[in-house]
């Protein structure tokens, strides 16, 4: 029963944190798009919204460089899966 109580408390904390992140309109930029290309052709691409990056930073203490590295790894895996 204690595990359920701890789990529910964690869920409640996450919900409270997520409620802080409403849709945000930024004046300067709002997303990052990465492409893996072959010559002039885009082979695969991925996009992450700035507000999602802000949430990941806040909730998971991930840096931008860590997030970008994960995006690159995802793109590379996608290319490998296409072959």
C-alpha cells in the first residue's frame, strides 16, 4: 500500500508541474528542427518545440545538449531502420 501512496504522490507532483507548462507563444523562436541529409536531400528530420524543451529541462534536468544528442540518435536510428 505504501508503494501506491508514493506512486500517487509522484503522479500528483508531475501533474502540478505539467500544469505550469501551458501553450506558449514565443516572439523569437519556438522550435528546433534537425535534418540528416544526403547531399541536398533531407533523409530524415525531427522537430522539438521550445516549450517541450523547457519542460524537459525543468522536469528531468536535461540540458539542451543532451536533448539534441537524443534527437540525433533518434534520427540515426531512423536512417538505420530504413535500410
